[in-house]
C-alpha cells in the first residue's frame, strides 16, 4: 500500500483529523498523525513511508511481533501500547485491520459520556 492509499483509508474510518504535529521540530515536518476525538491513533512519515505506528491491545502485541511486517515502534513510543507496521512487507489487510483496531481503541477510550 502506498502513502496516498493509506491516508485515504485512515480518513475513511470516520471523523478523523490529520495533522503534522511535529512540523516545527527538526526532522518532524514529514510526520503525519491521524486523530479521533482529539487523540492520535496512527503516525507515519509521508517522506519515508517505511513504518506506520498504531496503538494495539497489550495482550496482542507479543503474537503480532512474530508476524512478517510487524516490528517494535520507533523509540519515541511505548512498545507496551504501540506497534510498528512496515506497509511494504505486511499484507494490506493486516495494515488496514490494525489501523482500524487502533482507531477503535482510541475512539472508545475518548468518546465523551453523555
């Protein structure tokens, strides 16, 4: 999957915002983040699309780490809650399933109670 298709997929999940939250930091101007309810569920680098970072249930991470295309997240992320996905080696359905899972985790955690 390429960056344009991935971006389109993320935006199709629901009420999603996209931002470049690190644009003022050295090297951060190409990090794209996707938000639901004001909280991030996914990060990727639009200039170097080799890793997509998403939230995941902690109990699923050890098994997923044995899957081709799944790797630890970048050093800035807690590997207890986040995983990395290589969009070039992971199957597209795994990439989209884990991205949607991350979206659902964040959406349910930060949905306002009425």
